[in-house]
């Protein structure tokens, strides 16, 4: 179901909470919903100087959804809070927090548009933002430009990456579901281990930008995950 109103990064939306004092409402009881992309892991490992496996010790975990294993932020304790919250209820990794944390209380509505070209119909994949109703008790807030709210360098490049990653995951999940239906559980396990190794566990070089390395790995994905 398409949300009532959709936004681009250039639009203003009532999502800024001026009186936020670190209630950490958005950092508790999130279960497995804060899914991490390769870019998130790149940022966490780079700033914390920890490997993916070291983060797996207590800060992140893996879960299986629709046949695909994905890492997510781990919620701990009786209150099920994010392991990166400090004693004051503030985010200890705020400057390099994951994309879904930056996005809150927004969501993404993915779209495929068809345009006529000289060579026929071409599909243009992308997404727009929407405000998730009842996601924060302080909504509606004051207006803020979504690009500023996200605070992500080179946002256009990031949005291109998110789009490509979304549709890769969708196609990967469809393939894994077909394999599961055929009883190919071992092949599903092997494909997931290869995917995790390629995009998450394998370290990214500090001297090269993330997007360049991601594209290199995407070019290898056909041979690697199958």
C-alpha cells in the first residue's frame, strides 16, 4: 500500500523533534528490524576499528528472513535496548550510525518507473521517503529538509547504492526461496555464507572509497553467491 505522501531528499517533512532529550524510544524493542547494509558495516568497522566478527561478539547478530541471512543491531537486556546506547540513553555512534537509524521516523517506498526510449521501454528503479505513522511519540515535529535530517555525505550516491542493494536482496531472496522449496537447504546455506563473506566479512580497504569497492563486489556476485 502506497503511503499518502511521498518525499524526495529535497523536500521538507515534519519529523524534527526539538525537545528530544534522549528518550531512546527509537533504540528499544526494535527486535531484528535495524537491518545493516554493507555500507553500515563499512562505517562501523572503520570508525570502531573492529572487524565484522568482533562486532558479532556483542553488538550485531544474524537472522534469516525469506531465505537470506542478514546482520542487524542486537537488542540486549530486559528492556531490549541497542548495545550502542550509553548510560545517558544517547547513541555512542551517532556520527556514523546505521542508515535505518538515520532514516527514523521515515521509511522508503521503492518504485519502478517505465519510460519510453529509442531502444524500447526502460525501467528506472528508485525510491521516495514517507513518514511512518505512530513511529515516534513526538510526531508530528517541526519541518526539516530530509537531506539534512539524514546527514549522509554524497547522498545521491548513497541513494543509488541503497536502491541497488534493495533489488539485489529482493532477487537473492527469491532465488533462495525457490531453492528452499526444492529442498536445496545446503545450497541456500552455502549461498548465504558466500554472500556474507563477500559483502560483510571481507574487509574494505581504507584507501579506496566504499562505493567503488561495492561495485567491484557486485561484479563478482554472480560467480560468488551461486
